[in-house]
C-alpha cells in the first residue's frame, strides 16, 4: 500500500463536518429551480453568517463573508437583487478577480445566491459607451437548512416561499438572538451596577425611593394662544415648489399625470434600478418621478440606465432621486441657453433675412444643376464624416429627404433627425 506524503495530504480538501450536507448542484442555481427562498439584504446577511459559521462548506471563510457584505451593501432592499460587478468588487476588496469568482461560487453552492439573469458579451449599444455587455444579476436566497435550524415555518416552495411563523424551538433561538444583540449594543456603563445619578432622598423618611430629575422650564418657547372652542392651532399647508422639468405629455389644462402613466413610469424604474448600482437605495416612486423627463423623451430602460451611468461614474450619491433631478435641471438649463444663443446668432446673421435666404436657395439650386453626377466615392466620404456634422445632415433631410437618403444613407439620416429632435434644433419631418 502506497503511503500519501504530507504535501499531498495538504492539497486534499478537508471533509465537510456535516455529512448530510451536499453542495447545491449547478442546475439548481437558477431562481426557477432553486429550493431556497428569496430574502432581503439584512436577513440574507444573517443567514450567510450562520452558514459560514456552521462550517457547511469546507472552503467558506472570512473572505466569503467579505464578498457577501459587499453584495449586501449594493443589494436591492425590496427584491434582493444585486449586480455581480466583478470588475468593481475585486478592487474594492483588494483581491483578484478569480478570488471573487471562487467565493461567489461558494455562495451559490451554499444556496445563498441564485441567478436572476446570466450576463452575456452582447453589446447593448448604450449612449456614450463603445461597449457594454449584459450584466449578471444575482438574487439573494436563503437555503432550507437555515430555516430548519432556526425553526421557521414556510408557506410555499422554492424561490417564492415565505416565512409565516416559527416553532417553539425557533422562538427560543429568536429570543436568544435578540438578547445577544441587546448585550452587544449595551455600553459598559449601562451594564455596571453603580448608580450614575445620586439623587438626594425625598422629604418623607419612610420612603427609600429617589426623586426623579425635574425638567426645567424653557423661557424661549412661547405657549400657543387658544381662542374660542378650538384648542388646536391651525396648520398651514406647505407650498411645494413647482417642478422645473414638467413632463411634456401633460397639457396646461390637465397638469396631473395619468395613473396609468405613473404605473408605466414605476415599471420602467423597476427595470432601471438593478442596472444602476447607485440608485438601488432609492424607492421606485421617487426614482420614477426623477426620471420622468427621460421617459417623456421616449427612452427605454437601458437608454435611461446609460444616461444615469454618465451622471455618477465614480461615486454613490446619498440621495439618488434628488441628484438625478438636479443633473437633469442643469442639463435642461444648459440646452435652453444653447438654443437661445443659436437663435440669436441666426437672427443676427444674414441668413435670418427672408430675401437673403431666397437668394441663397436660388444660388444652391443653380450650383446643384451645374454639379456633376454623384459618385459612390462621394457617398462613402459623406457617410464617413457625416456623423460629426449631424446638424447638416438633419437640415438636408428637412429640405430634401430623397437627396439626403441618397447621399448619407438611411442609418445616418435616422440618427441625425433623432438627435436634432432631442436637441430641438431641427423639426423632424
């Protein structure tokens, strides 16, 4: 019989302390097939701490807990969804990308993570970015072994299961956990038996109680004057400032947004929030209200996510909705100033005169009739440099659509007209 050397024994992974536990197979790592239930970040982090502390997985340790805490900090508080963000997690933790992959796989094998969406290398063509692949989204899950150990009673099976109560053993575990957390939060001065306040005894010698501190008066505070039969002071409703970015779809006679449109805005915000990490702490209603100007421009969820990515590239705003509103207000004011400046320049230039414009048009018609036939080289050159001069493409399309399509092509014309419509420089046909 061949003896195993010490180096070979060190390479062999330590056996699992609980023989009844087995890693979750790969086909069960999806939300449609996982036996674990969905959870919110706080409950999920407590469950992950227990799973790692119980020693179920031989390779789970403190690094796994650090990865879990990073995921919980970026997790959606309502549905427990989080972006994988492999490129950002590794620098934040100061580890290699392979280390993050390994510990995320350990969490999946423990049943603490399930795939909500698999990432792909397909380019999403987001505005302002040359390449942006589909992000991987994980869902926070709690395996049945944790619920069995904590004495939780569940309703349903799999990902949609929920806790509806606890058993007697689970009630005991919960009581011990609350008591331990209270002891951890209690400062040493409160645990001490010495009295921090030494009150003098009351005048009655038979009483051994201490007199409580009396609250002194506040001379700066005035009492409310009561008149008539009303004892409560009237409340004046606060005036809210009007939104500077009013939606374009609402008419002056009906400024309120239709409930169906509000529901559609919330549905779009529900798709946008998992795609932008720094908006996950914001509620859906506030996020939907802040992104109304982008929704009214006809942008879908991925285009809105691209716009929000450009607003905060290297930091996380404390109030995402307010930050989005401020950025859109600043952009709206800048675009308005540019349009006014362009209008003033057009008014001062000779092109603003109707007779001058008519003479220029006649001169262009004369040149067009005298110009030679257009070649394929002219078309290739125009389509190559037309992306930088999209305003000229939009103007030509506004004057002669057939000529613009022949020279620049359909793709460039669509881009130029859409860009001009968003900037408000040329009216789309």
